[in-house]
């Protein structure tokens, strides 16, 4: 787990820190009890993620022309291998499990960031945009992670 503890308090700094992979972001001023509570929350989430990943990550799955290998944090299209983050894998697994259904933003945050995470309004959109640039053959016309305006995202096979 990674927690940023910083004096930078602008929203853009917080969003950038979270996009770079931080699990939490604590801005000055803060109390000792808050830091301890946030460490416990992040540790609890990471332990839950590790347990669920170990039990569910061994099976690869197919989304459109992309094969995802969760236990390797990779995907493959033809001969091209793509490196994915743990959060990318969790988002793709969730969409795959809910194939054909709209997955709302709250469900994505709860399952892929953790219930204790307090998202900014753009965190998910920015992460999905970055993921699409990485996995879609044409990010402007996605076939894997489709937007359902006003509701969330969907994967249709």
C-alpha cells in the first residue's frame, strides 16, 4: 500500500497522486489518529484484495480480442503484451463478471478502490480513459469498456 502524506492540498495534486498509484492521500494538517486510521483502512483493503486476487486471479478470460491474465497483471492482443495495474485488472474482472449489465460508478469504486475510498468526481473517468488508451484498439470508439452516460460502464461481448 502507498499513502501520500503531503502539504500539497490542491485537488489536481490529489488526483495525480491517486492516478500514480497511491491508495490514499493525506493532506496537512492532519492528526495522528487520522493517519493511524487511514493506515489501518488501507492495510485492511490490501489484505482483502490479496486474498480475493489469489483466489480469483488464476483464470485468464477473453474480452473482445483481448486475453487478460490476472495473475500476471497482463493482457495480450495477437503478439502484443500489455502490462496492467492491479486496479485495471479489477475493473476488467468486474465488467467481465457483469457482462451486458451496466456497472454503476459506486460499484466500481467499492470493488476496485475499496469501500473506505472517497473518490473525487473525476478519478474514475480519468482512470477509465487511461485504461482505454492502453487496451482499446481505438480508444475514441471503445469496444471493451463502454460508457453508459449518466450511469456507469458496460462490457458487451
